[in-house]
């Protein structure tokens, strides 16, 4: 039963050069000038929420992602939260997270969001270097970052995270080290560190090839990953997921819903939901999304997509679960695929088990940190091929 909800707020000042997310660019207009555009979307979003039948108890996590959710006014956020609470209920101790970009909010906005129940903020810093920020098309600059960090502390946000991207064009290992040190000095409860992914239809995808100059070499990005693990764990952050680090008590509860492959509601343009064994992606443009919501209301909130097969569900669980430091329990896989699954594991993973990059003990399969995490895609590819062969033999 789902107890988590993802809410997509698609608006951005501009599209970053690496971004392939479903967004709507509103330029550098002031908040008041975009109020009608955003309000129209919020009304449509609330119509989708209201048309969705509750499938479980009250929500224990809500996550506002984007896009740039911090472009919402306090009143617009209140409208969405009120609709969610009326339709599903929001538990008293729920984690309510919000992505915020430096340069799009001030102290009064954080205080307003906090009064509505937002208790976790993810700050999209990406780099502590103006030249790198400009090179990847970010709206904000370093001065905005430090102002935003100061406001996090002034507002006494109970749990806040700072996001960084490694492997940017022209980025050196020394720059990355300096950025990590500045991030730690900022004092976040949580840090997310993502390696740049080159998506084909983005400006970066049209300009660059992975590992080719001016992008850092593969050896340099591996060095950055290992450096991140050493630096952040030494600073007291637990490396609990392949790209995420947290001080004790500050892991992102909402994102664990995804990594544990548990069901969740998804609302808004481009959002994906996973309920009743159905994974459903909403349209990625505003016009198509509004049409989808109209149809969704007409059919009484019924989703027509086919249910995922057991093999698809297990494959999904494997893909996301191995991102976690504790890995996955293999019992559900053995029950679903038979004892052949265990034999397949030992056969296909023998070199990784021997090297210590993969660990299998007490019926749990996990990747070692950091060496196992660095080859996660290779391990997953081997396991997917093994599962496909097992499923075909049944």
C-alpha cells in the first residue's frame, strides 16, 4: 500500500545544459509575473490528486521535485498540501521534502514553507565554482549558494541536503576536492553526489562525448567518486546509497521508498507512479498533461496500464536495491525464480565475489563501498541476463 507521494513542479528559470527532465522554462521573470502560469498548473495538479483514490493509510512522505519547486508561492504550496491531506491524509510525523534552487527564494519563503510542514529541503548547489555553474547553464551563482545556506541555518530547517555534480566539463579533481570541503563546511545534514550523465537530446549531449575532453577522463571521475567516499565518511556522513550520504537520523525516507521498490503515488507533468503493480508515467508536456488529467477524471481515476510481471518487479527491485549499502534480501528472488537464482548468482558473480566487490552473506547481496558501487552497472547487466535466462527456462 502506498504511503509516499511524489509531486512534480516543472517550472525552471532556464534549462540546465545537462537536464533531460520534463520542465517548463519561464525565464527570469519575477514571481508575480509567473503567478498565473504556475497557478493554472497547480489547479490541474490538484485535480489529478483529487481524482486519485486512496490505496492505503496516511502519507508518511511527500516529495516536491522538479523543475524548481521553490518557485511556488507559499499559498500555492498550501493549496497542494491541503489537497493531499484532504484526499489521503498526511501523518503527523511525515517527512515533507522540497527541492530548492539557490537564487529562487529568500528567508521568508523558507519560513512560509516550514509553517506548512516542510521539514526537509534539498538544495541544488551542484558546484561551488562560478565558472562551472555558468558552464553547465545554472541560474544561480556562488553568492546565491552562500546566501541560501545561511538561510537554511537561520530558518533552522530540521533536515537539509546539498546536491553536487561531479564530472562537469573542465572540472578537475582539485576543484572537486575544494567543492567537497566547502560543502562539508556549509553543515548540511545530508549530501548527494551525482556523476554527470550525458543525455542525448540535451545541449551537453550534442556537444560532448563521455570521457572525451573537456569532460574529465573515466580515471578522473573514478578518482572523484573514491575521493567523495573518503572525504564524506571521514566527516561523519554515512554512505548509505550509491550517491547519497547522511548524518545519523537524516537519510531521505522518501527516496528509500524508491530504492526499496515500494509503491508510491506520483502526481504532475512527467511524474511516474507505482501503485497496484502498475508503473505509470504522465505526459511530459503541459498541454498533454492537462489532456491526460481530463481523461483521468472522466474514467474515475482508473489507470489502464498493464500490471508488471513478477520478473519485471524482481528486476526492478534488484536494480534499485543494489544502490543501497545494505543491499537486498535474496529470499524473494529465490521464491519467485526458484533455487536456480542462487546458482545463477554464484556463477555470474564469481569474479566479483572473489575480488570483494560483491558480498553475499546471510541471504543478502550487496556491493562493496566504493569498489563495488563503481561497477554497479556491470554487475546489474550480468544479473539481468541471468534472470532473463532463468525466466526463459521456466
